[in-house]
C-alpha cells in the first residue's frame, strides 16, 4: 500500500515536470511559428497607395501581427495571443546640394509674393508686363545685364518689369535699380514664393519631390532648371513677357501675344529648335500648362537644355503632330535670335577695315528693321570685351536710357 502511494507520488511529480517543460518550450518557440507579414503593400490598410505615402514627405511602414482564428480550424500553427505593432520610419535621402538649399529659403518677403505682384501691377498702368529671373547673387548682375534692363524701357517705356529674385529683393538690389526708378521707370525685384507660384500646377508635386529627396536634382545647377520652371509658372499665373537678362531689346513688344521664337530652321523654313529665352503668353494659357506638365513629368537634371529649350521644342512638336490647336505663333529666328551663338563673338569686335565697317552698318539696319531683340548668349560671350564701334556697342548706345555706365 505504501509502495503504491510512493509510486503514484513519483509518477505525479514526473508528469508535472514534463508538463512544465512543455509549456516552457511552447513559449520559447511560439514566435517562430508566426507567419511573416510584408512591410510593403501596394494598398495600405487605410486604402492609400504607396504614392500617397511618398507625398506626405516621409514614408511610414507599419507591421501589425494580430492573433486570429484560422479559417480552416487547425493547421498546427501557434499564433501570438496578443497584438504586436512595430513602426519603422524611413526618411528619404536628401539629394539637394548644400548650396541649393538657399533656393528654397522663405522670408517675410516671399510670404507676400502674390500680394506684392498684384499690388505692383495694380498701382501701375502697364502696357506690357515683363518678367525676368535672377537667382545668382545681386553683385553678379553686371553692367551688360543692366543695359538689357535699360533697353526694355527705351523701347517699352510704358511697361512694367518684375525681376523674380530673392537676392535682388534687398537693400543692395534696390540701390542697383534706383537709377531706373529715379527716371520714372517701373521696375521692382520681388522674392518668389515657390509654393504659391507652383500651387495647383504639376510643378507643385515636382517641388515637393525635390525638397523631400524623392527626385534627383541632377548635376546641372538646380538654379538653372528652377529658372526654367519659374518663367513658365509666372506666365501661367499672371501672363506677360518673359525675357532672359542677356538681351538687348530693339522693339515694342505690345503687339505680341502667345508667341515663342524659333532658334533655328531648316532649308524649307520649318523650325528645328525653339527656345525659351523669350516667351509671350496670356494668363492661364493651356500651352504653358503643358510646358509645366512636361517639366514635372520628364525632368532630368543631368541633361543640359532638356528642361528648357528642348522642352518647349518637344511639346510643340508633339502637339503639332497630333493636330492639336496650339493657339500660339512661332516666329522665325530673326525675331528674337537673329545672331546664332556660334557667331556672336564677331558682333563684339570693332570693324578693322572699310568692308567690315560697311557690313556692320548693313547688319545694324537689318536688326533694327526686323528683330525684336538680340540675344547676347552670355554663356558664350561673357568673356568678350565690347569694343568701341562694334555692333553690340552701337546697339547698346542706341537703346540705353541712362547711357553713362561703362562695360
């Protein structure tokens, strides 16, 4: 009887020990039986897409594992008896160069951009609304560029000019423009608010992607590509004339509407390349919107000209081939680009004999008669000195309003 009791006691202890060990093993290995759940899915739990997540300026991936009854009843899988939530925040890599960050800085001036533009045009009766961009430091706006400003007002004295520039919208910038203002010309530098300028256009998404590291700005200076986009956005929002700063304006622009210039033509007179250095468009023009759309969707910061002159050429060519109405006039090269960049150097040189002097006189008469402007192609000609008696010197002298500055 005693032996039987002892045997039952030992058997009970062994069973308890085995049971306890089994429970420990279940706890240790239960995590390995939980099925894997992917961190990514094309459609999130709240119905938003992965693209929607990118547009919130950071991507948040959430792993949730919840214990539920298996639909088939028993597959031998042990599930965790509680909800496990792990949140992983993935910050996009910021691809902006340090020197480009200043392009997106805001100030009390930028926040008033739209009201300042409207107030400037509102208090002035502007025959033509001109726009230029200047993203470089104010001290780099030299005497050649200033002569370009003078030529705008010599040929379009009743017009208004806004220089979209945070560097010129400063005490130093106002000092530089004071000679024109004191002569009664209507010019003002205004710091652009990029968010306000790009709002409700495809450029808004592009700006968000660039600032949040979701788009590669490329190796070409971002300021150059930003200038290409700003000119389109400002014309779409306000309408008028965009003009690069390296132009000498020869004619009144008030008769132009919805116009773009060809830089080159083939032997039959059909354009082969357009340029975006001069653009004349009404407010809310559909073609300008398509330019902005093309910029945002096909942006490539590593190919020169892709987001500028080649862009407008691509869009106009594509629409022309589909027969879509452009509501736009393409003027021949003699209108805005009468001198090709490969030949501009000769226009800076003084004629050295009677034959070349005669040719120079004939060329000046031709330009004055048929061209609205002459592009100086500063990227090619900035190293050339403007010699006395040269064609460029003659054009500057004939179209300046202060005329006392040297070059």
